[in-house]
């Protein structure tokens, strides 16, 4: 977040409290206060503002997307929810939401809104303008639904739905999970800025690109918490390649997979084909994470914390695990002497990547999109942003992954439940005409249970 945005929010914005990490990672943490951009007094019950609102519906029968009537016939089920809801949280007399008690439904709703709005504020700042929802033709607002029965989290045309899961015997509400909501916001930002592909021009890499972008939105956004930056640097002593909370991706997917941004997956793994877009995203996410680390090292060089020779040496050593101890010993020493310089370098690298990614996404077309296009766009932007300072880093990281050299094979199996690529996410109301009309009995049932005029 730029200093300017931070100052504006602190002068007249609205206060919320958020958990930067899910509670199963850090059990006894307290939520942290953040300032959001809407002016105090402009966030209404729900919470709600001019871009989004949260609802906690009572007996919403299914998630949005393609649902099935009483006799199993498919129909399009879309927002808004017009049925009954639990009482929405209200602002205090000064317009803030930071006094709600943790453990209540009201806090949960405020947390879901707070994370979504926090992400939107930061990324609109990186884009330098408002992000227009891709569903504006039909809806003015994003509807964020707390739907505990859903074992997943999804975002699609006009909605985001947040379910829950049981982890080691404990119920985990996705409405309280920063990474999951930020990841879903990432998908919505990409739908809005890159667009939805024409179905005849759909490349498999589009899906991997989407998961990668959603993960990077979550990763860069969480680095706006001072506490996360501090813990990250303390734990790694500034050596971001070591296992830590920045590259341990906590998007709690239904298969409990915890992904790594700092991975070593190459394109060759998918030459024969691919099955899951989360796996397919790894080479691109890994390349972009490595570029972030290179930019961070360059910022440390600029601050005189490390010499250019040491930086060059680290580039050669970092992929050789047997030398990990040598690198760590170097960081332990350098960090002990220059903690503040490490912090500032990380914030600069974060914002550099945020702006570079926003610029990249705005130039890409969704049709036939592949990872090589992402690399080309990043090179073009780097020439404009820095005069080409990071060209070598971008080229070598994309090459090391085999991007542009190895083509991805076909999708091997049909997408399953966990897939973020198909299903309700990428459907739009124009597709509803493909489905058969419901019988009278089913129409009556849908109207009663979904509180909507059936299609
Ligand atoms: Zn996703």
C-alpha cells in the first residue's frame, strides 16, 4: 500500500480487525486493526458499501452456480439472496467495526468484508484506478455469502461464497481465513482485469495462470501487515528461500494441500498432460516468487546491505541445497546488523511486484493465454518501469522453469469438485439458455427454497 493510501485511510477511513493468519497456524493470536478506505460512516450494516456487501443467510439451500431442482433438473442459481438472514453487524457510533467480539457471527461477517475490502484497496492502489467488477452489466455489488455447509470457497459472477472445513477435529471457518478470501479476491480481480476467455480459445495454462495470480494477490496483500513482515524476517533472518509463512501457501483447499510459492516445479512435469490447475500453477508461481526474491536482493544491494558480488554468488548458490547452510550463515550475520534495511527492502520489493503484476495483467488477453505471454509482458513492463533493471532476472527465472520451451500437454482427467477452473466460477447468465426449462413442480420448489423467480 502506498504511503499516500495509508495516510488517506488513517485520516478518514473505517476501522476493522483482521486475523492475518488462520488460527490453526497461530492459535492464540489477536486480530489486528486495519484502516479501510471507505470513510467512517460510509460502511453500512452487513457490512456493506458501494462495492460489496456480506450476508449470513438462513437456510440457503445450495451454493450459487448450477444447482438441481427437486427432480434433479439443473438450473442457473445466481445472486442476490432475497431470503431471511441473521442480523447483520452494525457500525459503532463513529462508523467503525472494530469493537465486535471474536467468536460471534457478527465478527465473522465483518472479518469477511474487511479482508475483501483490504485486498481491493491495495490492488486498486497498485492498478492506480478502480477495478471494475466483471459482472457490472448485471450487478452493482459483490455479494459475499457466509455458507458454512459449503466445504469450499468460490467466487464467480457477482458472488463469493465462504464455507468451512474440519481440520484436525476443529471447525475452520473460511470467513476467518485471510489467505482464502484474498485468494478468491485474486480470482475476481483477474476476471475483471484479464477477462473470461472465449471457450474456443481456452488454453490449459489459463487455469494455472489464474491460480498463480490468485495466490500472488494473497501473498503480496498479507505482506501489508507489519506483524507478518516482522515475523517473516525474524524467522528467516531475511533468507526468503527457507520454509516460512510467506511461501507456505495456506489456501486450505478441499484436499488439504498446502502449496509452496517457493517450489522447484518445472514445466517438463506437465509435458505429457496435467490434471489439476493448482499443480499446473506451480512453475509460474515459483518463477514469480523467485523474481520477487531477486528484486528484494537488489533492494538490499541498493541499500548497501549486501555487495553486488555476494548477490551474484547467491543467485548461483540458491538452487544448490547442499550450500543452504552457507547462505543462511551469511543472512544471519547481515540481518543482525541491518534489520530496518531488510524491512524496507522487503516492502519496496513487495510494492514493485504489486505494480508490475497489475501492469502485466492489464495487458494480457485471456484467449490462448500461456505462461510465455506473461513473461513477455513482464519484460516489456520492466523496460518501462526500471529501464530493464530486472530483465536478466525475469529471463533466467522463466527459462529455469522451462517456460516458453516446454509446451503443456492436454488435460488428462475431467475437472473434479476442487477445481477452481470450471463450474460456477466462469459461468455467466448468458449460458442459462442452454439448460432445459424446469417442470412446474420444480419451479415452485426452487421459488420457495431459493427465494427467487426460477429460470
Ligand atoms: Zn483458486
